[in-house]
C-alpha cells in the first residue's frame, strides 16, 4: 500500500494553501504573497479522509479558523473574476507544526 496525502500550510501573512505529497513544489513559500510558511500539517489519506459515517475525519486534517475571506473583483475589461487578496486563517494553537516547512 502506498502513502497518499497532502500538506496544509499557513504562511507568515496567514494565507492558507495546500499541496499533494507527490506534487511537492521546489519552493514551499506562499503562492499568494511568497512569504515563508509559519505552520504546516500533513494529512494522511492512505485509508481515506473520513470514517464510515462520512462525517468524522480520520486523515489528521485540521479545520482552520477563518480570519478574513478572500476579496474578489470583476474585471471591467473582460468580466473575468480576479482574486485581489487570498483568504486568511488563524494559526492553530494546537496541532500541526509551527515553523517553516522544509522538504
């Protein structure tokens, strides 16, 4: 059986992002602002993400507290929706690992 999972990451500016364990980027800094990570957690989905009840998480995922929703705008030129700023979350007091993620 092979390992399946992903990283939950929060940067120093409180942006959250994720990436698959097999698609690790060369640079683990924030894709939104390029700040270094300050917290990370690995979620193990080898045996699935949820228990048989479909509600209880078994992968170690940590529900992050929202500080600020992302801000969007509609471009006047092309009507495409663009992200102005990424959502921000609170660094959890417990769980995960504090510090920069290095692979």
